[in-house]
């Protein structure tokens, strides 16, 4: 909660929301002023950890040059001034602030520094010599602000530092100077949600304010606090309340936590209530104008701040930047090559063709060189780094600017078509991998570009529905295996409705996907309709493998309806088709399903034999976690059913280890239930109750309740444990299990089999494998099948 009162004011009136960057009047001491830091006109919010880190860095022996880098509007200048102020208070050193934003010629940097120092009668021709002589025996911190246009001065600055051992430089810029001895400190946007700082060491996390005065005791992030304070400064009559917290947080999130954008948005609060402002920020840049008139134009609007960086690029780099703005949620280097490699430079330029080979700043440039230039200019950021490929991201405000420029240059259609071609090729490449040992890796790759898949599907529905159908037909296993069933069913429905009814492999696969996802969504009647259509279409196309997958899916529907004999009939028919067509993974899955059916029919011996055949099939394929993560658990079910609890516990733990390793979270709940029963049988009722609580928490972690078969088993085990403990003790122990971190619950069971400790995973765990208890879903081109 924001506070105990829903009407209490948040924040308090502050000062004018600006900071002068014009140095104050000269105060001469021995011909030079001791401090020329701009006067702060508003409070400095947050950045506690960053400030400490930069101060510590500048205080280290041998550190003479520190460059603060980051995108326009991230607050580099203000942070540099704050750091310099801290150093000025803590040390006797002189501190001088030198604004360089107006310069475009690196040769003018030294004369500008000399004049900022108050050195009289400086001639541009001898400025470097005069400066070196003057600073040679002084200790001083010099802040050089906004070096973007004069990065060529870097070598001369290093020469100056060599001649002046008491001088340190704190530089701000969109990118580094690129000289030896430079220490680069990347300035990130403000953190938006204070809650992200909970846990060990949270008080040291940059961007989180643990306690704030508005209202007392409430955690508020730096981004939210900055907005509140600037609203109060600009419009003292506005008293935000805890009811506005959601809207304020939304505003800060949509603005990527960028301080300049937040301050500009806060200025709009004088004419727009914060909830209205939040709703209008779908298009950010038009609203983010009207900064204080005493600031340079580049800091008065968000668009100008980004344009400042954009204008520093070569024509080639600008063209690549525009094309890269079509990516949503980031991209890999390979994706950048595919989509931006044929970009067109600005009109009037001679450069044409492949821009990743065209002349940039220094002759031929490979893709990484061009991308690196954009990163150094803070127009791109490094994203997650999987084992295979570095990813890059673009802040949404910057991306919006890029899309505007792309439209203005008439390049939007071509860029979106190139993105669609690349996404389609990625998905086609992934299809075989989704049915083999590398399934997890391919799912991760597709998940990384899921936003680009979504954007491409939307584009296809408008421009090329047939491409959209092919794409959705191939990508639906991602939706099945990574818990996007509702969204996937919607996409499949839209592409099927937008394309002709003519039979095709793509259409049949899309209908099969729709049937599978409808089943996952708990819509059996709708699933049956889709599956009937898919089976008929596959049969008409002579696609035995497709018909086999559909038969297996129909068998699963029969199973759910309690028609076990019909299910076994369909599983058997599917097995025959898979064997005739050589689909070995399909055959392994059918053996698994037939084994479970035999178990339900009361034949544990046959069930065990079939499950072992299934397991052997997966192992022969090298698909270690096809059903290997699930089959041992089902063998555990069988062992438990005949009273072999110790053996069952070992099989459950084997399955648990595999599922945890491969993130098969959907299976962990029923494994916990089985383990709970083995604990209860051994007289460990408290452990059993905690595992039952952990089972419900495991399901909740993926946003899904216990399945019907799980619920029946859960209720039966819970009833026995409740009798052993009593209601109050059972409820207390179960609650402890629900509250226990999932990694700890898994670790407690794996430690019992001597597998060592489980390293808790950080952040949300995206399940890579979701094999239903009683099914098993994978297959050549049909991974994720029922």
C-alpha cells in the first residue's frame, strides 16, 4: 500500500524542475575559481549506489578518467554534478564544470576548459600548453559535460592527464571516448518498482528508496519519487494520493525510467490528471515537451534529446538505426544483419547496398562494428546474453523516435517485411530442433523473440495472411510449451479466419495446434471440433504423421472424458501410424500413453513394460528430457500403487531432478504429491503436509490450478495426512510448504537422494517442458502435442 490513508498527500512542494548548466559567476583564486559547479535548482533523487560507486572509482589510485555513458535523458549530467559536489565537500580539491555540448570541433575543447578555469588571455593556438602548465601542480576534478560531438579530443585529454598528475576527469557522453585508461560507467534508467529491491542486499540496490517521507514508511522507487517531487514543484496545488500510485508507476514504466522523460511528463500533470496522462502515453514523444526554458533545446524535449544522438551518426548508422527500430523486445546480431543489412542511407548519399559492408566511419564495417557504434552512442543497449548470441535492446522512447524516422524516410514497409522474413526463417529453422535433444535451447530462442513473432503475425494479418498461417502453424508448440495457450489460440483463430479453406499442410498443422491449445485451455468440445477437422485434412493430404499426432490428441480427449478403452484404441492406432511412417518420437509417446492406460486399467506389469519401452525410445533418440523427465515419475506412481514406497520415492526424485533441470514446472506438482504420500507412509506426516503445500504453490507459480487427476490424488493423500496431524497442524505445515521458495522445496527432496543442493533460480522460471500427467507431448514437427 502507498500509505494508510487514501487521501493523504504524497510528496511536498519542491523547487523549479530544472538545473542551470551555465557556470556561476567567476570566483578567482590565484587566477582560477575553486568551484564552478552549476547550482542545483531541484532536489537530487536517488542514485545513492551509483554516486558511491563513481566517487569510489575516482578515488582509486591510477583512475584518472571516468566517463559516464547512457542514452539521452538518463541523467548523466545531473549525476556528474552531484558526484562532483560530493567530492567537493569531502576533499580540498578544486572542482570545475565545463559544458561542451555546443562544440563540434575537438580543437576547441582545451580553449574552452582554459576559459572555464578562468585562465586569462587564452589564445586558441596555445591553449593546450597554457592549460598543461597551469594544472601541472594542482589537484582538481574537471567535469567535461556532453562530449558527444568532440570525442576526437580523447588522445589530447590523455596527454594532458600525463602532464598533470593531480588532475582527474569526469566526462559525460552518449558513448565513451575510446582511449586507453578510460573507465566507463554506464548510467541506467531509474528503477521503477521499489519491490524489486527486496531480499538480501536490497538496501544496496541502485534506484530503490527503502523508506520515503510520503507517506511515512511506504517503499517508493526513485522513478516514482522523482515524478512526485517534480509534480509538486511544478504544481504545488496538486496533492497526489496513494490512489494515484498505480497510474504514476505506469507512467514511469512507459517512460523506461528515464529521468528527463519523467520530468517532462510531470510537467504535463499541471493540465492532465495522472491517470489521464498514463492512458495517453501510448505515444510518448508528443507529450514529452515543454521542459524549462533555461535548458538547452536538446534537454527540453525527449525528441530533441534523442535527435541529438541520432544526428551524430553517419548516414549508414542512421539508416541501420532506423531499421533496427522495427524490432520489439530486442534482437540478436544475426537478426540485425538480416533486417538492417539492406537499409538505405539518407537521401542524397551515395551509399547503397549492404550497409554492414558500406563505409561507416573508418572504411568497411562489419555488423558488430555498426551495432557497437550505436551501443556506444547509447541508442542501443546490451540485453541478455545467451550462450549463442548477444542480444541488443532499444528503450521504447528511443524506438518510437526510430519508427518516426523510418516512416518519414518511407522505409517502414520494407523494414517490416524484412523482419517478417527473418522471423519466419527463424521459426522454420527451429521446427526440427523443437522435437529433439535441443528443444530447450530452441524454445529459449523463440521465447527471446516472442515479441517479434507477435509483431510479425500482426503485420502478416494485414499484409500477408498466408505467411501468417505458415508462421502460426510452425510456432504453436512454443505457445503450448511455454504457457501462452490462450494467446496462441487467439492467433491461430485469426490466421485461420483470414486465409482460404483450401487444404494444406500449414492449415492442417494450424488446426491441430488450435485443437491442442483449446484442450490446454479446458475447452474439450472446441478441441474435439478442431481435431476432427485436422484429422480429416491430414488424411486427405496423405500425411500419416500428422494424422498420427491428431489421433493421439483425440485419445487424450477420450482419456479426459473417462473413456479409457477409446483412448487406448486411439493411442494404438496412432502408434501403428508412427511406426509405418518412421516417426520414432511419436511412437515413444504412444507407448508412454498406452502404459498409463494399462496402469489405469489395473495392469501394473504391462504398464511398467510399456513405460520402459517408451523410456528406451527417448533415450535412443538422445532426447534426454523428452519423456525421461516424466516416465520415472509415472513408474513411481505404479510402485506406489503396489505399496513399494521407498522405490517410488527414488523414482519421483529422479523425475524431479530432470524436471527441475529442464524447467518442467507443470510436472513438479504431481511429483510432490507422490512424494508426500511416500513421506506419509514412512510416518513423516509433517514433511508430507509441507510437500502438499509446495505442490499447490508449484502450480500457482505457472498460473494454473491442480489438474483433475492431480486434485483427486492430492485430496486422497491430504485426507490421510490430516488425520495423522489434526486439522490445525496440517493447515500450519501446509502453509509453510506454500510459503517455501520452490527451489528450496526441490532441494529438500534432491538432497535426500544425495544429489547435492539446488541452486535457487532468480526471477520467474519459464517452463521449457510441460508434459501432462497421463500424456507426453513431443514429436517431429509437432512438439507440444497432446
